[in-house]
């Protein structure tokens, strides 16, 4: 990515690979696949929640109740799922820092993740302000933000899977 | 035709060859497969948590099912289609992989659990549709479903690690 970050990233990578946690993760065969399983379950929770809320903004989910309520129903899933994803992700990085940190797919994934999180929380806040009592349809603006955020979450998933196939260095 | 020759014939098809040869094909199909499975598991969990009485307690079960199941079934169809393509790319090896076999059995068990729920437990749905508290049989079905799908995801990941195409 940015040439400036290359050196410090390599240093962090080398340090991380030498920690006892990293050694443990490398030496116990089932740990990394188990952590990846938890990671995918986290993806399942977040993606389903984001999709259903987005469908809600388009009037295709949670019909007959205010959008704010649909958001309220699924926001906790995202608040729970994202920390699980960050923690399992950190463990995967610790297991094999060189597989992730210098990998362009990983770097793109992190950038997309920040934008996706920002847009989603923006959309959620707007939806909750828009109508607490009425089941009025979401505004065009809100629909666009929600759809773009969903697209970004998809891109995060794609970049994530691509880490496995991108040769670093 | 034996199973082995059938698997070999599948391996020899031009489509399977394309998936092996084109370096973007396998990761792309696999990405769609992961997305589809995520949506199957995530959407089914929405229903399971309602049946357990842990979430969406104010939504009638029938209404929630009608809204969520189309997502589940669409995602499941995509997961099966992409799964078949991944399988075709290396059919004999996948068929011999123990985790692949376990995964198929788990999906079958999840299906049987769902059928039992649909045919028996849901029959008197009208009497508990709007209740936050659900019958014991519904809670058991929901718990079994969550366990089965979690194990499907795990088995899938273990296939990746034992086939070593890229994990």
C-alpha cells in the first residue's frame, strides 16, 4: 500500500510472529480453522443483519412496523458480531502476520471495513431518527446510503476471502 | 456406472477444467459460496432465535418466517450451485474427504430437523404464533438447527484446510 508503512508493518509482523501466542496458534493444528469458523459465523450474523435492515429500508422486511424498530432489532447483532470479527481476525493475524498485514487484499479490506461501518452507523442513526412510531417508507437518501453500505460489506467479504489467494511479497 | 467413474467423468468436464485452470474461477466461486452460506446461517439464526424466544419476540412467527425464509432459500440455492461447481473442480478428492462427507450428512440432518418442524411442530402454529414463549418442540428444533448449521460452517472450513487449495 503506502510505501511509508511498509517498514513498520514488517517490524510489527516480525515481532508478532515471534510471540508465544503466535507460536501456539501455529503449532496447534485445529486452532486456526476453529478461529476461522468463528469468524465466518460472525460474518453470517453481520451480513444477515445488514441485509435484513437494508431490505427493511426498501420495505421488503419488517413490514407493518417502523423501520426504527427493525434497526433496533438487528443493531445489537452488528454490535456483537463486529467485536467477534475483530477478535477472531486479530487472532488470525497473530497466527500468520505475513499472510495478512503486508497483503494488499487485507489492507483494502480494512479500508473498506472502516467505510462500511461508518456508512452503516450513519444509516442506522438516520433510520432511528426518521420515524419511531410510523411505518412510513424510508427516504430515497436513506435507501441509497443503506444500499451502498450493503455493497461495501459485500466488498469486505470478497477482499477477506481474497487474502487466502493473494501472495504477499 | 460406478461412483468413482462418475466422479472422474465430472472431473473431466470442460467446466471443471476451467475452474481448475483459471486462477480467478475458484476463489470467485468460493467467495460467492461463503457469502451464500453466511446468509443461510445468519437468516436461519433469526428464525431460530425467535423460536427460542430470545429475539423478535413481538413478531408473529408466521410473519417472520414469511419474510426471512425467501432470503434463506435463495441463499441456499446459491450455496448449492456454487458448492457443486467447487466440488466438480476436484470431485474424486472432495468425495474422499471425510469433512466433506460429514458436511453433507450435517446438511441432511438440518433438513430433516426442518421437515419435522414444518410437518409436526408448525401444525398448530396458530395457537402460539404471536406468543413470545414457544412450545418445547419448537425450541428444540431451533437449538438443533443452530448447532447443525454451526457445524456445517466448521466442516466447510475444515474441508478448505485439508484440501489446501488456499485457506
